[in-house]
């Protein structure tokens, strides 16, 4: 069981690397917005996201797994908000200033991990309350 | 052991999550397509279009005309242009087109006319002095707000400078003639010349006096000249002095004391000429 979960965790770590590290670093580097501070922030959030993802997948049935998935949802949403500066980015280039405002997209992006978090809570609550019923034959 | 069926709420959240992900992906794809189509064609139209936009500046207006935009994207495109002209710290004028919404596959022509109120410069002593005697630069700030409704709004801000020449550019004084009036006095005619290279009309009263070389605290005054020079005009006028014969010596330099009254401000300076 844990071997299968470890493989699943490895796949999710790779996906998280692409979404939460490689893509933002590439995007911010291309637009000239990357700073060492921002890179450190992205790396910090990425490490937390990866750790919580591994914990959540390995300990799915445990309360720690649920806590990890709740933390993961919050951290992912916070990460999206922090690195996009709330959906308002400013780029300056030789006297020209470009301000981009994309708040609706940021909120849409933040909604996905939060809905996933709610789904995990709902599943955990459902599993705890609905115990499987087995028919036991009683000898008379 | 029998399997546990997922509760209905969990299924709902799963569908919601999938729906949001699909919505986000579709939104990003369509936005990228719209942004690419619009940016590619707008830049192409601006650079090599049949009728590129024109920017013209004169003493009363700054005009950006013939800016034609076509929305080739999937979402309505909103655009607003605003401009401001500043000279020193004085705002000469500002204007905005207001928000213009271009529906998909529609074309709009945009013009922006910025009125320039140069009379505001007349109220600022230091700025007017700078414009009269030195070349300066006017700053034009342009802001373009563009957005793909309702998802993305972008704002471009830039500024450019336009050189403004001095109002009294190349101001020189030359002794044109000295004619005897009687046994003791002469009539000296000093020519004043300058070119008004500023967009302002130079209009004021020039008082000129010549300190005596022989006697301290004595000044000879010329009749004041009413100066009126339109932009780009070369102005020539004569200052007439009545002087004792012994005051003018050939080869000597003389210092004129000048006072220029213009719009309630008096500007004083000294200028030399050679006899």
C-alpha cells in the first residue's frame, strides 16, 4: 500500500515542481520581475507544498493526512496570492511602466486548492461517520 | 469489508474543483489567444499600417490622431488614453479619451487632443525667467489603460520630452549709429535683436539704462520699448540714448542695465555692447 502511495507522491511532487516552482521562476525571469527575494519565497513555499503533499498522500487515512491536506490548500492559495502580489504586477522598462491587474484570475486560481481542501475535509468526515456495516450471521 | 461510498458533498466538491480547473484553463487559453491577436495586430498596425497614428504639437494643442484599433480577440477590449503636459512644475493641460469599449471584431478610431494652456507659465516668475533666457523641456506624460474585460487590466505609462527654445534666444545689443545732436550731446542708437524660439508670445515693456562711465550714480535712460514677439519671430528694435559726447569712447565695452516688465513680473539683467 505504501509503495503505491510513494509512487503517487513522487508523481505529485513532479507536478508540484512544474506548477509551483519551474513555471513561476520561468515566467518571472522572462518578464524581468525575478529577484533573489522572490526566488527564495517561491522556493520556501515550494518546499512546504511538497512536504505537505507527501504527508497528505502517505497518511491519507490518518488525521495527520487530513491536517496536511488542509494546510496544503491554505498554503497553495496563499502562495498564489503572495507571488502574484494579489493580482497586481508592475513592470518598469526604460521609462515605461506597465501595471497588470488580473485579480479575477488570481481568485479563480486560489479557489481550486481551497475547494480541494473542502473536498478532503468532506471525505474525511464522511469516512468517519459512515462506518461500513457487515452482516454477521448469529448462530441460534 | 464493504467499500465506503463517498458522501454527496464530497462528490459536489470534486465536480466543483474539476469545473473550476477547466474554467481556469479555458480562461487562460482564450485570454492568451486574445492578448496575442490584439498585441500582434496592434503593433503591426502602429508600425507598418496604411495610416499610422500621428502626433502633432503646436502652441495650443497636442494631438494624437488616427489611432485605429481593431479587436481581434474573443473578449471586449477596453481602452482609455490620457495625457498631461508639464513644464517645470506647472501643469499646462491634461485630457482623457474616457473609457472606450471595442467589442470583438470591431474597429475604432481614437483621437486625443490635449489643450495646452501656456498662459499658466506667465504666472510663475522662475519658470517664465527660465523660458525667456534658457532652452527648457516640456514633459508629456501619456497613460494607456487597456483591458480584456473582465479579466485583465493593463496600464502603460510613459513620458517624452519636447525641447522648448528660449523666448529671448540670441539676445544681442549692437551700437548701430552715433549721430551728433549738438555741440555737447550725441544720439546713440543701439539695436536689440533676438528670436523668440518658445511657444509663448513675448510681450512686455523693456526699460534700458546706461550707467555713466564718467560719473558715479548717473544713468542715461532710453525710451522704453514695447516688445511683442510671436513664436518663431525674429525681433529687432532700437534703443535710443541721448548721451554727452565724452561718454562714448571707441573700442570700450559698456554695460546696459535692462528691466523687462512682463505680466506683472520684472526681470532685471545686464548686457554688454562694444562701441
